[in-house]
């Protein structure tokens, strides 16, 4: 498990508590104290102090095998989370059905003012790719689906907020993708042909700036923009080499997306996908999400 890092004005003790809770929450069978200390990169004595206090508060509990689990003391927090993210648990069926019908890994995210928050996953390994609670910035290309139903002033402000500034050709590409998503109701992306070699060349740079979270985040954003290509609707079979499908599944009263699904298409099955099958699966997912949340359903174009 990757531990959190405390900033210059942060609180390392608080970070250690969060690391312990994250570690205990991962495996179904629980962890020993030694397992937790190792995963969190802290001494056993420090770990014991944290865990004993959390145990006293009912936040952690220990079974007869001396393995630790989350305790009932977190139930008020869980209730608050369900109110803040109502698709926790309830959205599992949505992504499971998409995973089953499309033969693809899926995640469901809530769209917030500055980020996407993953709430549910299906068919995805916990390798840091998509994990519940993970956040992605609403910058291109991550925020294209979220922004596709916004007005011109909002879109212009969104594009101008990217640092370093986008070139005219970059902006034209993003505008074309926004229009394509709005027209079709969802977006498809594929990896650029140069993506593997480009990632190889930049891997050492990524390692060098890993300690600088701001620089690493900026570089990751630029690398993602450089390696993903939007797949237009006018190609013969848009799914045959597409890597990712992203679609809104609920709209708020202002007419902009509030939730979206991210689907990683499987190379072994994506060539057999049809627009009708994809739209049918997305429509069923949207109807379920909108019904749970009391929001508006999304609409998709099967002929595009």
C-alpha cells in the first residue's frame, strides 16, 4: 500500500493514522500489527500506540487470531459518507452489470467542482489505476465528459486554466472532443501509436520528480494528454482499437453531468461491441443511477 506524504505544513501523525486506517480497510481477512506497521512504513511501537488508541475509540477491533479490522466506531463516518456519496454500495450493481454486459473493467465516479471521485469499481485490480476514493483532476482529458454540456464561457475558462498553457492546436483538439462527446453522448479514447515509447522516455523523468507531488501531478497530466487520442464517431468501427469509454450517467437540474462511468475496454472483446450494445448498457446504467439519486437520465446516440 502506498502511504500518504505530509506536506511542509502538514501533520505527519495525522497521516500515519490515515495510513493505518487505509491498511486495515484493504484485506477481507484482516492484518496483524506487524503487517500494518510494514505496510505503513512505521515502527511497531508507533503502530501499536496508534492502534491501541483507535481500538479504545472503537474505530478498530481485533479478532481471536489477533488480526485487526475496522470497528463500529466508524459507522457515523460511514453514514456521513453515504449521504455525501449516495452511490457507495448502491452503485456496485451498476458497474457489475456494465462489466458483465461489455466484458470490460468499469468504475463509477461522482463529478465534483474540481475533481472526479471514484465511488465504485468492477473488474479492476487494486493497482492504483482506479480505486474507490481516488480523485482525478477536472483537467483535460479527464474532465472532457464533465465539461461537454457546459456553456462556451465555462469551457473557455476551463481550457485556459491548464498549466502550462495549451497551444492553439491543443485547444482545437479538446474542443473537437467536447463536441464529439456532446453529440454522441459519450467519448472513446485510444492510446497514441507513440504512447509506449513516449512513456518509456519519460519514465526516468517521472521517477526523478516523484518526491515533488505538484511536479509529478503536472507531468502525469501532460503525459496523459499526449498519449490519449479521441476517437471520432465517423470511423468504421470506433470500438476496435479504443482503450477507454467515458460516459455521463446522470445530469443535475442545471443540465450538466453529475456522475460518469469510466470503462476500460478489453482488447479481446471490444471488436465485437456494437453501438446498440454499448448504448443499451449505458442506458440501463443511467436509468438506475438517476433513479437512485433522483436526477435526470443521460441519452446516447446508437447511430454514432
